């Protein structure tokens, strides 16, 4: 199997090094993940059930087991800067099947939250925040979908914020509370 490359020499070299360097470890990172995820990630014994259960793993380079190991070792930069962090679909298959009752999906979500605080987030996620803020949907309805729904005998707009636009201000209030839209706008404007 060919080595994965992100075309970022520093990251490629770091990920190619399979040795553990104590200087790279941040125990506070592990504690933040444990506190935020509210799971016992430090009890992971690397059986691989999570990766074997993951629907993204066969189709990508994503390996949740690797992120679990990085969490335990306190490898903050390796975890938060790896683009694969964003390949998790949050289906919870790994959590459902973990023999230690650990919630790897929650570990990934905790890592994503920490990455977001450092402005490390894919643009498409930020654009989705903007879409949800404006329409209540990550994938807003469009004319093609409306025509297909009508052809199937369904209302052109589903019974969501497309039909009940009065709920959009509530969604916006939640997003504003967590400053997601403001941060998404700021990060995208900087690019």
C-alpha cells in the first residue's frame, strides 16, 4: 500500500515517523479530549474493531483507531492537523461495536471542536454552517428536487424549515450563541 501524502512536507514527514517522541506528547490534550468526549478513550487497547466497523475506512485513508491512539498518546498536532479527522460520518458504528464501551465518535467530535478553535476546518464544513444559518439546511432544496418531489406526489417543499421558515430564527440563535457563523465567515474571508 502506497504511503498517504498530504503534499505538506512537514505533515508527511511527521506522519511517516512511526516512533513516539515524548516531546510531542501533550497530556493536557488527552485530558481535554476525555473531558469533552465524556468517554474512556484512555482504555482503548487498539483491537481495531472501530476501524473494522467504519463505513468510511474502506473508501478512504480514514482510520479511527489511529486517532484513538493519538488521543491516548497526547499527540495534539498530529490529531488536529490530519485532514482525515474530517472524514468521520458520525454514524456511531464504531461506538456501537467497541468491546470496551468507548465512544470513538465522541473522541473525534471532541478533536474537531479543538481543531475548530484553532481555525483548522475544511472550507466545505464552513460553507455548510452558512447554508444552515440561512436556510436551516446543509443542502437546501432546489428546483430539481422540488420537481422530483412533485412528480412523486409529495409537496414541493419538505416539512422542514423550507415549509416552516419561522423556525429559522431559532436555528440562527443557536448558531449565533456558539459563534459558528461569525467564525465561519471570518475564516472563509481570510482565505
